[in-house]
């Protein structure tokens, strides 16, 4: 599937030059809307939700959606990318040097993560509309606030997407990479309150928060709930990564704060890990008492960073992805992300989503680069996926 490569190069350079870190994506959205309209998209096809009003950070725009009726029959396909960059990329001055694009501003990153994704999806939409190419029903989605916690995808109203059957996301990495899963992560803070007393004069009057923490950690470690966890064939991990407490050796410590995380591809098992951690600390608190029988207290605070997912290699979106990457002359490679992607939230809502890279290297760094040949391959892959009409 051919497309105008010069335009594709121009679009990505223009997009990377737009300042727009998380919460400030409005100029990026305006750029996309302008080009969609110029290519022939009707105003009624384009909508922007108001998720920025419900995100922790008040953003200046919401997720952008463009819904195209099909010219041929076939299951609806969704193509998406996030619009924000990390703050270090604000001030990017994209220049091309041979096959690479970099920022000429030495104090900024390039912003190819994820303006290259925006460009790839925009090229697919504008080529299809501008050249009148046949295509199945399509939904284009550009999300906000991905980099600071997947907020746009997390709060997205599924109904606005018009029930896509095959979903494709473009984000950082190589063009031949198909990310078909990611680990779900839960982060927690554990606050133990004991009772302070003089460690030499009246230790029996105190309740040591450190002793409670020690008992709980030892219990988790002994029973196999800390580190790599394997129970009844289920896999996960947990880590108590931070521990703070105490001020002096002559005081029974009355406060310890710990930070921990739990991960698993299996959301039910991840919850079980979290429950085990909470139970270990709660029980340890009952086992440390002072002479009057006073216990320590434990409080937990936690939140799910992102939901886990794993798409079967037989799923139509994975099959279509493999085919499109192969058609572009590349060898498909599968990956499972250890962090969060917008695809985590779509997949968690019953919209399994394959993520591709578009040639970004060193994302989130000043040394970020975009490989032009890979970016153009990503455009080709997006064109193939957006115009395929077989009833997969
Ligand atoms: Zn990204």
C-alpha cells in the first residue's frame, strides 16, 4: 500500500515540534483535526471527549476520536496513538540527518514518543480520505496523558469507539515489534504506627513499629509471598522496595512507612498477592503489644497503575498485525511490556489491542532519535491495517 513518503516525513517533523507534554495536548489535537478536515473528514465524524476534567491533572483537551464509515464491509478497525510527550521533549527542534531525526536543541528530547505514533495514524487517515481508498469502518483515537499514568485511556468512554473488533496502537520502539501483553502493576504504601517510649527506661511501655515491620516481612518471605511468587501454577512478583522509620537508638520506634508493589499478568492473582501483604502486616501488628496490651496499627493505601493483559497469538488483531509487518518486509517480533501502555486499559475493557513501535530509540531521553526508514515502515503497516477488509 503506497503513500506519500515526503508528506509523512513532513508531518512527523511538524508534530514533534509542537510543545505538548501531558495535559497540554490541545495544539496537537488541533493539528490533527486540521489535517483530517483538509483530507475530507466531516466535522461530525470528529469528537473530543472531556476526560481532562476528570484527570488528576487538569489538562487542556480530551481524547480525540475520528469515526469513519466504511466503504467496504468488514469488522471495524481502530488505530490509535497517544498525543503527549514527556516534559523533556518540550522545546524539540526536529532535524533530519540521513536516516535519523534528532532534536537540534541540545537540552530537549525529540518527542518521537509519541508524535511519530500520531503521524503514523494521521497518515493512514489522511491518505485514505484524500485518495478515496477503500476501507472498512475505522475509528481513529488519539489519547491524552499517557505518560503520567495512562489517564486518557483509563477514563475513555468505550462507546465513543463504536465497537471496534481489531485494535492497533502505535507507541515507542521498533516498527516490527508487536507488544501483545503487559504486566499489571499495583503500588502500595504501608504505614505502621506503634507507641514511642524510652528504650532503656521503659521499653515495655512501647510498641515497636520496626518489630511489626520485621515480623511481617519475615512472614511474607518465609511463606513465599515476597519476590518471585509461584503458587498453584500462578505467577507474580512482589517487592517491598522502600522502608523508612526511626530516629534514635534510645527510642522505641513509633512509625514506619513502607512502599511496596505487586505484579502479575493475572489480575485475580495480583489481588491475592496484595491481600497476603496486607494480612501479613495486620497480623504482625497484633503480635507486638506493650505491657498494657496495646497493639500497633497498620494503614494501607494503594492503587492500580494499570491493568494486565495478554492477547492470544491466534487473535485476529495479532494475526493481522503479523501479516502487515511481514508485508512491509519486516520480521515480526513479539514483546510483553513490563510497564503500562494505553493498550492495557483498552484490552482490560474487552478491546484487545496490539501495540507497534514506529522507529523511536532512546525514548524519554535527550538523546532520543527517530529512524526514518522504520517510521516509514510503520506508516506502511498502518496503511495496510487500515485498508484491509477481509472478514477476519
Ligand atoms: Zn509513549
